[in-house]
């Protein structure tokens, strides 16, 4: 009598977390906050002598939660069963509250587990996720309110010169200065590239209505992100209904779970939904946001963290582009080998490197370590 071979189960046997704080190259600000450093929380997850990595951009307390709670929750899970590990993590934070730190902690672990699974199967992550495209367009994102007009123009000219066809600037810090700043940006890029603005919720409803007309008429702005607080779904809906044709109203970056996206879409608040896999509980949560967009025939755009989102966006059916955020693009180049730069305005994940295609640069990262 023959005995069937036992299936091999690659169990998660180690999860390590660390954090790195990197100063910005220039003080940065938007309509509502200012910052001069950014912290990346990194997870390495191991099974069957293979290690995957994932990360989020978050506070150091996120690393502490992973270390004190989540690493014990996923220990021993089958590395193939990403949904099972995800659900176990979700249940473990029930009494802590789902949004914010808890979801960012789950995000970093979930991304590491997807990277690990792809490496165990010797596949690039976008292939494992079921690629629908080989590359995803990016928009250059910076244009901080702390920049002079000259700095803003130089950054945008460099991006457009490199083949990027869409750029985004921050507005809302000093509303009186915004029309001139936006005109300078349009002057720098010429007439063809798309120009986006992001107010990070800084304007009132009435200001936002006024600026929607003005930015569209004077500077051909075609994307108005968080014109008012993204908690004001009625306000977003009002501005969406009354904004000029050709101007998309956009929000979603503070979405930590599928219910949030469901309510935002249900309110008719946005023309394009933004989602961030480093906040909304990882690749698993990002694909849920994509399914909600598909159900409403709306496009999806990924928020920041380009090295993670290029894989997710090459597999998510409704994805149209991702945010090539100056701060994160710079940090990912400092901390990882294998980081891809845009070619003709698109990110092409490597078809030969496994997982996210990234290798952590331990030596170079050491001076930035904070945990
Ligand atoms: Mg934004």
C-alpha cells in the first residue's frame, strides 16, 4: 500500500521588525502639516529558510505593536495562507481599534508575507497577484508648500524632462498665494502634462468651489485632491457635483479598511479613489479596495510607497496610476537595492526578481536605525 506524500507546509518561524528615521532633503509641508523626517517601519518574515520583507511609513509605535503583538499572532502560520494570517491579525487588534497604528502595523506584516510567499514560489509579486499589465504610469508628487516657486518649477521640469506625464503639488497652506503657485507650475511643465493639486483638507467648501473654477480655468488643473477634509463626505460630493468638467475630485488616503472605502464610494464623494497598501492592511486590504472600485466602475490610484504599489497596481484591475512621492522614492533608494525608477513615466516591476524585488541595505540603513 502506497502512502501519499505529506504536503510541505512552509510555516512562518521568525518575524523581525526594525525602524529607520530619515531626514527629508528639505523641510516639507502641505496644506495642513509640516515635517522634516520620515520613519519607515520594516518587517522581515521568514519561512522555510526564505525571508520576505514589507514596510509602512508610520510612527515608531507601529513597530512596537508588531513586536509586542503581531509577530506572535502570525508565528506558525502557513506562509501560503496570507488571508488566514491577515484575519488572525485583524482579530488580535479588535480591542485596540482598527484605523491608524493597528492597520499600519498589519500592513507592514501583510506586505512582508506576500513578499515571502512570492519568494517561496520564485515569482515576482505582481505575477503572483495575477498581473493585468506589465507597467503602471506614475505621477510625480511633491511641490511642497515649503518650496519657493523656483524649487517647485525645477522639480516639475525635471520630472517632465524624464518622461513623467503627470505632476502633483500641494496647496492650501496660504490660499492667497495658491493661484500664483499653480500658474508657476503650469508654466514650468508646458501645456501637455496633467497638473494635479492636493489641498490635504485645508480649504473650506466655499474656498474649494472657488479654487476649482480658478485652477481649472487658469492652469488646466485636472485633479483636485482632498479639496476639503476627507471626513466631509457631503462636502466632497458637493464639490464633485459642481467642479468644472474635466476636473477629478479625489480622496481615500486615510482609508484603513474596506468599510471606509465603501462609505466614501457610497456617498458619491470621489471620481477616483485613492488607497494605500501601507495603511489599509496591506496588499490584502488594497485588493479589497480595488474590488470596491470595480463594483462602482471607478478608477483606483495608489497613494505613495511606489516600490510596493507598482506590484499591486500591475495586478489591480481598476488601477490607473500611482503616486511617485518625492519623499518615499528617495527613502526607498537609500534603504533598498532593486528599487525601480520610472521609464517614460511608468514603473515596470522586474519580471526576474522575486517578490517585491527589493533587498534591504543593512549597512547603509544603520545610521538611520531608531529601534
Ligand atoms: Mg494626498
